């Protein structure tokens, strides 16, 4: 990306962050800037009103919702891997098992929305934290119809409920599935396994018989993929 293009994008993000702060600061929203992106953190009870204003406001014009996903922030920042380099042989193993995940009092689950404004050529992320015990937030299907299947996916995988959704049911897991597989307290090996029983001549379900193990190495590397984009663009503009 050329220096002029970087400066133009940086200016658009600056204006967007300023407009968001002026428009929504009184509603309890906060604006975050990192990695060349803008995030608006919205209180759950304000989501419907904020979504409408983001879609219809002339200075925003976010006419498209391109994704909705859930996030489980339990054990955020922790890891069973403690290495900064890859081994020359063998497998990297988990060296410090986390054990049982501690239940967070608040801000464990969040619904995250990605918006696109074609007219303004800008993107925006909305983050809405929901109650840990009863993760419920208003559906944005009345604002953006494309949220329909995305919200069903977040419900299926994370157990986040979207109040007012026209058809909130599982979309990826099988009929009768118990639990929400993307929650961090859901075992990676699952809860049950299935096999064909030649005597009964049918498929049967049984408790999982394998032990969970950490076998895949994860290496933390410092390179240009993880540079602070905002700082990089600022340096380019100063040059």
C-alpha cells in the first residue's frame, strides 16, 4: 500500500473514531483503536438503538453486516504452551495444564459484529458483552437481515441467545446435540463417541474413551505480521 493510501485510510479511521465518540459517548459506548481497526464497545441494552443509528446516520452509513460471531474470553491471555521457538525434532507439548477454567463473574461472553459502509469506504467492529449466566442480547435481524444465520451460529456454538430472532435454533451441530462446542470449558474430544455395533446392527453412542492431550505445537514469533499497524502508518506519514 502506498504512503498516500495509508494516510487516507488513517484519516478515515480517525474521523470515524471521532464521530463515534461524539455520537455514542453519552450512551455508555467506548471506542477502541488497534491494528488499524476501530471497535465500538456497546452496552447490551443499547445495541438496537446504536445499530439503527449506525445504519441510517449519514456520517456512518453502515448498510452491510458481514459477520456476527461469539467470543469466550475465559482464560484469555493464558496458554498451555510456553515457548518462543520451534523445536528441531519431536513435538511441542503442553507443559503447564490449565486445569479447570475459572468462571468469570462478568464479560466472559461477547457478541461481535463486523460492519461495512460502502458509501464511506470504512469498516467497524461492534463488541457487546453479555451476562455470563444468562448470555442474552437483542437480535439485529430487524436492522440487518444478513444477521439471521450468523446469530444462529453464535447461539449454536457459544450459547448466546438473541432476543427477537425469528428462528433461533441450532445450525451446525446435530439434532439432540448437548452443549456449545466453542465454549472453552467444552472438551476438545467432545462428550460422546459413536460406532457401529454389528450385534445390534445400528449406530450406538457411548461416552468418549480417549484421553485429552495437547499434541500440536504453538509457537509465538515476533515478525512483521504482528506489528502495530497504527504505529506503522504513523511512521509512514511522518517520513
